[in-house]
C-alpha cells in the first residue's frame, strides 16, 4: 500500500537528527497526550481516538519553551503526569497540573532542571522512566545514570552511576524488563543485564552484572525490547557490514560515472547511502572546488535488493545460560531498523527506520509454549517521507511520526548524526487488519444497500422523463445485473423501464471501490462537521461555566409601599407592591377610584406625571409611606 499521508495531522517544520532515534518513545500517553520537539520549541498537544480516528488540532498545541538538542521526551507510566525531557547536558521535569474548577483543563508546568553531564565529549542518548517507580534512566554513549524524582521535595537525585563496558549508539539499545527488576543493554551481539534485588527499598548503587553473547547473530543489535516475560527479548538487527561488502556495485549504481554540477544524489531511499563498495570508486582530479571528486549515478530502480535486509528476532535465555534465537524474520528493504515497538496485548510488532519510507508490521504467534514471528503488512510512504517515530495508541492502532524531506535535500554521504529539516506529520496506522475489517464492513453494507434500494424507491419521487437522470456513484456491473431483473413493476405513475431505472443507480459502469471512495469523502465531511459541532459545544460549556447559574431574581423579597389617600377630611390606606422600587400610578388610580393624582412632597402637593409605562418616576424603599390626593372619578 502506498500513501502520501493524506489523512494526517500537520505539525509544521522541524529540525531533527537523521537516524538512531525514536521521537515517539514514551512521548505519547493515552492519558496525557503527545509531546514533541521541532528542533527549537517543545510542544504539548492533547490527542485521542474517536471511533478509531485521530482527534486533535495543531491549534491546541501548547508551547513549553525553547530547548536545544532534545534527545528524548518521556511520560511517566503512572498517573502522576510527569514528563522528562533530556536536552543538551540537562534533564528537565514537567508536571501536568489539573484545575480544580475545570477538570478538563490541564497545563504542563516546568518543575525543575538539573545538570546530568559535565563532559562535552560524552553524547547524551536520552532518558526514559522505570515501568513503575519514579526513576529516570538517563543514557549516554558511555554510561547509565538512575535519577530518583521526589515530588514532595521537588528534587531529582542521582542514585546510581553505571559505566558501560561498551559504547552504545542509541537509546533504543536499552530497556527495563517487564518486571522492572533489571535493566538490559545491548551492544553489537552482546547483551548486558544490570539487576537489583529491590529498587524500591534497596540502595541503587548495589547491583549485579551479567553479560551474554547472542549465538548465531548475523549483525549488530539496533533495538531491544522485553516481550512475553523477563526471559524473552525482541531485537532488531541491522544488515552487517560483511553482507554489504559482498554485494556488487552494480546492484546500486550504473557502471558509468561522471562528474557534473547538475548531478545530485537524491535520497530516494536513504538506507542505500550506507551501501558503498570503496574498491569500485573512481576518483578524478579537478580544479573546480564546487565539483565533487566522486559522483555515482544511482540506478533508476533505486530499490534495495532483497538479499540485503535487516532482521528482527526473538531471543531467549536458555537453561545453559546463553541467549538463543528462537524465531527470526527478514525486514526487506531496510538496512538499519532503528525504530521498534511492541504491544503485549495484540502481540503486534512495528518496525521501521529513520532512513527509509517503509513501515513493517509483524506479529508474535504462540503454540505449545513456543513463539514465532509472522509477517503482517507493509506500509509504503511517498519516496521523500521518512519515519521519525513509532508507538502504539492501543493494541490495534499505531502512531507514526513522519517527516517529509525538502525538495532540494542532498544526501551526499551525510552523517547519521546530522540535523535534517523535515515537514512533520502525524498519522495513525491500522494494525491487525483493523482497517481491512472496516472496509469489508463498508462493502457488505453497500451491497445490502444496492440490493434493497430498488424496493425502497417511491413511485412519486421517481423522475417521469428520461432527461432527469440522477447522478449517483456507480456500482459494480454484476451487482446491478443481479438485482435489476424482476425488481420493478410498471405503473401509470412510473413509466421507466428497467434500463432507465438502472441509470438512476449508475450513470456508467465502474467498480465498487469508486462508491467506497465516495462514501469515505462523505464520512470525512461528516467528521469535519462533527468536530466543528464539538468545538461549539465546548465553547458553550466554557461560557456556561464562566457564567454563574442563578435563577431569575434569586432570593427575591417582595417590597411594598403604603399609600394614604386624603380626600377632604377622610383618609384611606392601601398597600401596593413595588416593581423594582417603582409604583404604578394607573394601579393606584384604579384602586382608589380617582384621577389627577397629586403626591405630598415636603408639605407641597405635586401633580404626578407618570412615565410611558404608567410608573411614578420615583424609586421607593420597602415599607415606605406616601400621601396622595386626587379627583373622584365619575
């Protein structure tokens, strides 16, 4: 399957390391969202799945600050909401804060930053959390450091320093066992295990070391992950140099070499750049400094021969205290598989490389307590797109961080540690045939629709002239033919014959896939509208929360006024309700049976002039007393 990442989330431009890094390792959490680095700024964004569709928007991303040389981003696996970021020679911790008033509001707050390395010659590979304890494992090329984070003291303390017997090149070469009792580290064909009796209580500086060599391994280990239990590991093995050397130059390059300023080595398949047989190179002297000495013209096919590929293997620690391969599978089209992830529920494996445009999926099968790797699917991206990170969102859906190279990108012997510009995209990967099952369900539904649509056409909505043809997506010819006979009954209201009715269903014959594409476009429109409605609902909810919910005239207390009517030598008293402190003159006139009302103010009789609503333009307090007079109405 070939895709250009049409259904994806755009993350903008980023400057990232070219190889040996998985930018999604522990950077995604189903509880806290996704954190990523664009080469300058660290970002945090909430993402989730809704009906197996990725729901997020770049507009919701939060800027966490400017950083340099970020080598890893990792969420703690418990519910503490801690994010560890290794950058330059420092370790920074962020804490996710939740508002008491608005439970849906979450914000990452910087907690502390500590220096973790003072040696400029040591390259930091990154860090990751222990599976259950607040311990951060910081990995460099020469050492492993265990830092314990204390939430109460807001501190991060170094509790164990381990000098590695061999240099490692990637963070993916280290991992905690499933039980969390030991840390495994891989180098070339050797595995070293650092174990503790009880990390929670014992001193971290007291640990045991065991080293094994993996038997019959045909290359160097690029990634290692614990699977199934503490005695089984999944490893990805890069194509060994010995196998590269036996491959002929003619497998990759044309025999004729030439020197020209117009020729550039585009990274059509970046993994091929590592394949160079130096014995075949011809160097020609030139005085032009802008002209390279050696230029090899790549063959048009630009595909890696199947005989040259990496492998993934399940290895097990046997009773003779040696690691053995119990199942191995080739990863065709890949030399250096530096991206690896595994889901323990679905037993699915995702393998890829920072230098290729392919994502491979496998599964682990179990039978009679033995295990084997089985091939599933391959996802082939556009030739200029590279996988920069993989992880699982759930047992059947993976998350791919992909980067699109610039059009003028040159890959002339570029270093694996080089920083490259990408246009970043985020995409879900359907695993375990989840997407195929959805397509099958759509096809079945469509077939039923076509079978029943003729019976559901009402006579009064059918066009009465042949010129009025409904332009609907076409269905498969066989389905039309199978359902066109004996479906319609002629009537005076419906003058269509069978052929005309078929024109209603399809203007021309085409495959059922066209109908599926039509339905998918409709689904996309519906999802977009649903997202807009959801955004409106969220805004309405926010406005409702910001506005106090009070009933009309909360704690309303009636206010009244006593009106005394003086007429000649008699007095008459009545009580009237006030409307927001104002007295309705018409009501008073009707109650006393008078007109031409006058009110006594400061011992002077004043003629009352009511407002347009009939109220006395004076505000009174509760239990006030006023005196009026007037003319008896006839």
